[in-house]
């Protein structure tokens, strides 16, 4: 059945990709989960823990631990939000530099991995992954 093959192939792809990315992030004392948070903060400039947790579909305590590690590394900082309970997070100047360095490394690796995949195929895969993700999180 193709559905079984799809998920099997997805897992065959995910694990080695995650391992390679973690090795590339090692010099910055990061893991892919923390990189995802930096990526999201860079994209939206300043956001809350709740927004990160919802976007990444991760429990808030998990995000809190990752954010504390990123603060410890001085890659992010908390800034006042709209009310006194809301804490927004943004990249520090060091965090922006680290993000830019990692982004260059990731761009090279992604280009290498996606060799032979057309722009149209890539857009279709992204759209399919978004559809599948929505099906999963809406359950």
C-alpha cells in the first residue's frame, strides 16, 4: 500500500537528515529543535512562547526549556509584550549572526540534498507536506 510506503520512506529520510543537521549545528551548541525556534523567531522577528509552541506543535514546557538554553547561549532575549504577563522573544545581535552563519551552511546543504529536484517538484512537495501536517494536527 502506498500510504505505508510513504510513511516508511518519510522516516527513512527524517532520521539521517536530523543526524546530519545536528552535526552541522554542533559547533553552535544547538540541535535541530533549537534551530527550528531560531528560524521561526528570525522569520517573525519577535514572538511569544505560545506562538512558537503552536507553530511547532510542541508542548509549552518543551519550548520553555529550549528557549532557556537559547537565552543561556545569548542567542535570544526576552522583551516586554503587550501586557506584563506576555513575554516576547527576539534574536540578539549574536543570535542574528549565528542564525546567518547557520543559514549559509543550511542553504549549501539543502542545495546539495535537493540536486535533481525541480522547482515545481519542490513546491509540490512543500504543499503536500503542509496538507499532511494539517491533517495530523487537526486530529
